[in-house]
């Protein structure tokens, strides 16, 4: 197995009708000024070549495997080839390409688990396009955990964290309808989410004793039960248990007042009860530079925080900052992991 510094990041193509190909080209073309970590793109080389041509980019694209990616990266954009079933047209997603899209993700996990790639970075997928083809996972987060479980035999709880320079936020429940949130917020789920987050912030991000702030579910964290019972009955006992176990943790806090500048200075990570409670502040405070990172997996996975932005594909106006941040974070987490092992 090559040392971590000699392994490329495995970058999946995402939905090829979206901006994933545009921003992958951008981070490679600007590799010297942006200090882009070396990656191997797992995707359709014909679609990538077409997108480069459409955007007017003169880009060398070279098919290779993981072992050849690092040496290739300075001269050409390295691609581990797979073929899309249907023709790729920007802004016109096609469920017929679902197999290629998910196949790229499976390959990235395999390469990372076998130690030829250092970490996985995923370009955005459109969930509804995959659902139409029978994809049964809410998103990458749960799909990656399923692949990890199949490869390791271990039961995994994947945790979504949006991480930017101004805020790190974790939703306890992820892609479920809002009406289902209260029933899914069990003490066990909240406890395990907090515990895995603390463990990974310590072991992967190098925070010796992460300060955790937990949001309530209801307005004003329930207002002593007048505006909802979950805050005191479900969330507070978990916080007390974690505090008794030595975790630096506060809450349940009213969510409306925990994201302003002075409040954020008091904690390292916000644990939120549902998707938008975490992702609205995360994207409002750092849409261009936040990263979606999955905790609780036996490998490192990051992603830009944005989606497929279909209407921007092939137009040359999609920003690549968040993908660059995702690649840079994945490289850093890989280095931290290899230091931990030495
Ligand atoms: N990591 C992922 O795979 C991921 C993340 C979020 C959303 N999605 C999927 O993406 C699809 C579209 O979702 P959405 O419209 O809610 O979110 P989106 O992030 O694709 O777009 C939201 C808005 O931000 C703009 N935008 C997004 N990325 C941009 C970039 N790099 N540069 C400039 N502008 C950008 C878009 O044009 C749009 O106005 C959905 O199917 C969703 O499931 C996937
Ligand atoms: N919830 C994420 C977001 O809105 O940024 C996004 O849908 C990505 O989810 P996966 O990483 O699970 O695909």
C-alpha cells in the first residue's frame, strides 16, 4: 500500500448533467495557483471531454488507474474511465445514467478501502434522478454507510456535518419529511450522533476536547414545556448523560439565537435536530466555502456543500470554491489519519 501522501483522492463525477464536470475541470486547470490536491476523477472521459470543449477549455485528459494518478496530475487530468449509458447533455439529467453515477461512488469506496486512494470526494448527485432508477438511499451519506457495512460487516451510523470557517453543524435527522422528525429523534439517535461527532472531531480533526452546543427542537427550546415537550423530555437527558461522561456540552439551546457571531464563538460544533436547522445557517454563513463531510465511516468522505445546479452546467459560471475546500479538507483529514497511525 503506498504511503498516504502518494495516494490520490478519489473524486466521483456526480450527475454528469450537473456542474460536477465543470468544477472538476476548474480545480484541475487552476491546480498550481489553487494548490489543488491531486485527485483521480472516476467518470466518463467522453462526457468530460465534451464539457471541456463546450466551456472552451483546452484540457489534457488521460485515462489511468489510481497508481498512475499522482504522476499524471501535473500534465493531464487523470480519469478512471466508466461509461454513461445515455448521452450526457448539460441540464438534462437522465436516470439511465444512474448506474454510472452510483458505480463511480462504489469504485471510490473500494479504492479508498483497499488503500490505493486516500479519501473520497463526491461531486453532487440529484437524488430524484437516482430515485427514478430505483436508488433506495436518501443520499450519498446513507449509501456510503451501506457500502461500508457490506465491506466491513460492521453496523455504521453515518453522520452528516457541514463544516465551514464560520460554523460546523450536524443534523441528527437528515433527509426525512419534517413531520417525521419528532418521532425519529430518539435519545439513542441523539446520543450516538453526539458521541460519534465528538470522537471524529477529536480523532480526525485534532480538536482535543470539542465544545458541543445542542439545539432544541421547538421554538425557545420548548419554553419549559409550553411550546413542546421534546426539548426537556428527550434532548436534555442525553446532554446530561454526555456531560456526566466528560463531554463539554451545552443545551438544549433555542435554535434562533445560537448561530450569531458571539454565540458561535462559544462552541466548536452545533448539533441540530433536523436538516434545515443545520444547513440553513451553514449555507447562509459559508455557501462558497463549506464542505459536507461524513463522520462515522471507516473512510474519509467529503463533498461540496451545494447540489447539481443543473441550470449552470456547461455555462462556465459555477464556482469551484466548495469543491476545492472539499478536496483540501479530505487531504488534510487523510494526513491527520496517517499521523495518528505513525
Ligand atoms: N452533495 C450532493 O450530492 C448534493 C448536495 C445538495 C443538493 N443536492 C441535489 O442537487 C439538486 C439541486 O438542489 P438545489 O437546487 O436545492 O441546490 P443547489 O445547490 O444545486 O442550487 C442552489 C442554488 O445555488 C446555486 N449554486 C449551486 N452551486 C453553485 C456553484 N458551485 N456556483 C454557483 N452557484 C451555485 C444554484 O444555481 C441555485 O441557485 C437536488 O436534486 C439535490 O438533491 C446534492
Ligand atoms: N443535505 C445535503 C445538502 O443539502 O447539502 C445534500 O443533499 C447532500 O447529501 P448527501 O451527501 O447525503 O448526498
